[in-house]
């Protein structure tokens, strides 16, 4: 298969972890005789520095003309604490999601057998956890109208949703549940928010078309608690943008490190693959960043194009690296000399 | 001291846990020669059933004419799954908070020595955790303008904050930090939300008046993760309404049960004390509801009136009950025959 892959490494640890994912994909290409072409472009803080724009047109065009996008991470502290910054790295990512119509962000959460001891949670709580989180990605309060009063003393953000925005991701979640354990849990705050009540109404209607899937509801505050008390109760979680952001980062503790969690952002036309961890500028260029999330995002990319054997081989290589403790310090309590690229090299060789 | 206490038991397990708190307060009154007068009124689903209003005027008047309010819990599933219900139990609680100007909700989170094993988290993670969460309670998206389109296919909620709303609770949080470990962590999403950027700006300004307190920032997604990875890093957490709702429910897992967490909601004039758990209708009238959160809320009530010895005695009684395993099934893995009122009786007797 021939694939044009746009590579957007971004900021902080983005470039180094993305490099390992590319190594894995190149190994797959040579092993399975595929033709993967990689083209790199700037996004985020690095794009602001180079082009004064968090998402330059050139980058967006490249994405639109590629078959898939491999994304690193964006964000830099010099913007976080500057409330009046006019351009922000995050705008690059948000605009990209919006322009490409990537409305569904799929975040799998699994407890790896070899890592059960690394989690802050007790083994019997997490053992066997296997969740697929469907986070709506182009609506809600992230994209609602923003307002700051002239005197700078009043600010607001609007959270809005339409029936269509809810329906399209709900269908994806229910189809996924049909291939899994037949359960969808909608996370909302329908006892307070009008937008959540719309979610509840529309998702209930969609559910009627999937008679073999059970639909459950949890308020987001309770969900944040249940995710830790009993993560095994979940199969597919469906939720709006901001709740999905919070709940999925929280869920990362199950696997022992956020450095393990991959994600796919899909729409009707484009697809992007990115680790859920951020740019962690403090860790950049130290060789300590865990590349597994990025490498597993590459596996999700392969699955997306129905290259299931290829994806499976990457996952196997990852599990092997975990078993052999060829892991970065975040999950390695035995040796702390294994670097980001050591992990990438091992996975490349294994493939 | 003479205190008029309004009692609003509410729904589900609200009445039974509140009864135990009253028993504790009566025991304190007789032991320390105080004069506490309790007057009960309806709120929530029970108020809708009885008066077709989640917060009848009579209840609000009682609260305004009392020195303090002891609140149980509200909520009933028959409203949760009915998106078009016109009156909802939650409106009673939200209106009460707004009308009484209870803008700061203070939620202490502690890992009790005797309960370390009950938490889903590993002992070394939670041991020594002692957090005080300051959640803004009368602003943000809970109280913003709500909109539902005529055809019912579009809904929105507005999240807004003003400088004053942020300043007043920020001062309370910093004063608290001065009496604790001198650290405030602001939880926001300033990389995306305009309202969060206002929080960051105003809180930074307030911080300048408290030179012995360190101010830290965490994005809410990261905070949800850090709360589980390393809860000991926190001293005082300051945050807006919805983030506080999510983060504090999540933090309840540290203590092993949400049935242990008390809260105080204070403003410039009134003060209300309530467990952070909800109405759990499934558990109602079974004698399995944990009354500790409500009893500890009563202790917060006493502290509020500077009755520190009295509050301390309640806390001592609670710790004793935990040590002796006179606890409801949520935290008792040895005997599961201890009922809600057994716990209340023990604490009453101890006092
Ligand atoms: C960087 C930020 C805008 C982004 C988000 O909140 O969506 C990130 O946290 C994520 O979860 O992908
Ligand atoms: C019942 C509900 C409106 C309430 C809230 O979210 O504020 C509750 O969850 C709480 O935390 O006190």
C-alpha cells in the first residue's frame, strides 16, 4: 500500500517520540513491502516561532493532501502564563481538528499485564481493564464563542452542541461497542447543563438502532470517581469534548503512565494519530520521554487503513519491550538508562 | 452558645445521614451546655413532590433566618432521565447556593490512617494526604445562561466569571493556605478557555498580597491525573465551579469512600454544611448509608462558630468509630451488619 503521511512533531517531547513512531512505520513498510512517504511540517509553538502562526497554511495544506497525519504534541509554558498572548500553540491543534473535521477522538485504555505494578492503583482494581473512550473533538466549550470585556474583568466561554454533532460520534461509539462488550456509558452533567440534556436525549435515540448494546449514564463527577473505584465496569465511554479531555487523562493512571496512551482522531474525510500526553517541555531532549504512546498511535494509523497484521506486529513489539523492561524511566523502576530512542530501536529491530 | 440550625434533609439517603449528624450535635449541646434549635424543611425531589417547587419560599426563609444550615442531599433518578422535566431537584440546591451567596465550597480530603487499606490507591501514594479544596460555588457554567432551540436540536450553556467572583474566593483560599502548608494550586484550562485565563490573571494578582504562599497552576486534565499519581503534592486547591465538582468527587477515592467527605459552603452572610456525596436513592432506607460525611459536616459547622473543642470531639469520635470498625459496609470489610444509626449511636455515646 502507498500512504502519504504528514508528520507534525510539534513542541517539547513531540519531535523525539514522533521519530520513534516513524522508525516503527518504516520498519513495517520494508517488512510488508509498503510505500510510506513522510513529509514534515511545523505546528504549535515552533510554528509560532518560525512563522508567527500556530497552524501555517502550508501545514494545513499538507495535511489535506495526505492520507493520514502523525501528530506529536504542542504547548509551551511561555504561553501558558501569559493570559494576554494573542497567538497560542493550542490554537494550532484546535484549528487543525476543526479544519479537518476530526470530530471523534478515540482513546483506548488498557492495563498491560507487565505493568500492573506500576499503577498507583491496586492490582485487583485495574487487572483486565479495557476501555475505549470516544471523546467529541470539534464542538463544545473549546470551540464556543469566547468573550473578554474591554476592561478585562469579565470573561466567558460558550458550550454548545447540535444534534448532528452528537449523532455522528454516537454512531461510531455504538458500532465500536458492537465489536466489543456491548456497553456504552454516556458521561454528562444532565442534572445541571442544557447541553448535557441534549446529549442524553440524542444518544438515547441513537441507542435504539443498536439493540444489542446497553446504554448507561453517569454524571461526570461520579464518572471521575468510578474510573478509579472500578474501571472494569466500563467498555465504551462516550462524552463531550471537555469531559473527555479530563476523564481520559485521568484514566491514563490505570496503565501506569500517560506515556502509553495513543489516540486516533477521525472524521468523515481525514484521520490523525497522536499520543494523548502533552509536550512536557521539562522533559524535552533528555531522552526520557516514553515513545510508546506515539508508536501505538502509529499502530492505530495502520489499523485505520485495515493493515491489521502490521498494527498487530507493532503492538507485539511494544508488549515485548515492556516485558523485557526496555522502557523509559516513567515505567522502569529497575534500570533508568533506557532512552527514548533505545525503545524505538528495539521496536524497529523487533519488527 | 445559642444556634438556630435549619435542617434540610432532602432526598434519598439525605434524611438518614442528617439524623445522625443531629444526634451528634445534640450530644455536643448537652455536653458543652449549648442551646441548638433544629428546624426542618423540604428541599429537592421531596419538595417537588410536596410543594411542586424544589426550593419553596418557606424553606428559603427558614435558611435566611437561621444561623447555619445542615443539608443532606438531593436528586432522584426519575428526573435525571427526563430531559424535558420542568422542575428538577438540583434547582433547589443551586438556587439555595445562589440566594444565600454561598460562593465558596470547602472540601477537605484526608487519608485516615485506619482506612489506608480501603482505598483503591496504594498506601504509599495516599499516606499523609491532606488537601483542602476551594470550589467556587455560585458562578461558572452551572449558573450561566442556558439555551435550547425551539426544535430542541441545539443547546448551550454559558460559562462566565467576573473579577469579583474570583477575588473573593481566592482570598479565602490564600488565607487558608497561610494556616496550612503555604501552597495554592489553581486548577484551570487557561490554554483553551477565556474564563480560565481570567482566573489565572486575577489569582496571580491576589497572590501578590500573600507573600508566604506559593502559587502553582495545573490544567484540569493534568490535575485529574496528578490527583491520583501524587495527591500529597497538594495543599490548597482553588478552582471554578465545575472543575471543583469533578476534582473533589475524584479525590474522594483517596479516603476510600465518598461517604467520608464533608463540606462547608460559605459566603459573606450565610453558611451551609453538607456531605459531598449525593442522594444515592438505591441505598435509601437500607441502613447502609455512611453518616460520617454528614457528621463531619456538623463538625465543620461547629468550627465555623469557633467551637473548636466541640468540633474536635466529634472528629475524635469519628476516628474512634473508624478504628473500632463501627462502620457501614462501604468501608467495613469485616462486619457488614453495622447500620447508619449504629454509627450515629456510637458517636453520640462517645460524646
Ligand atoms: C493541548 C490541549 C488543547 C489538548 C486538549 O485539551 O484537547 C490536549 O490536552 C489533549 O487532550 O489533546
Ligand atoms: C447535585 C449537583 C447539582 C451538585 C453539584 O454538582 O454541584 C453535586 O454534585 C455537588 O457536588 O454538590
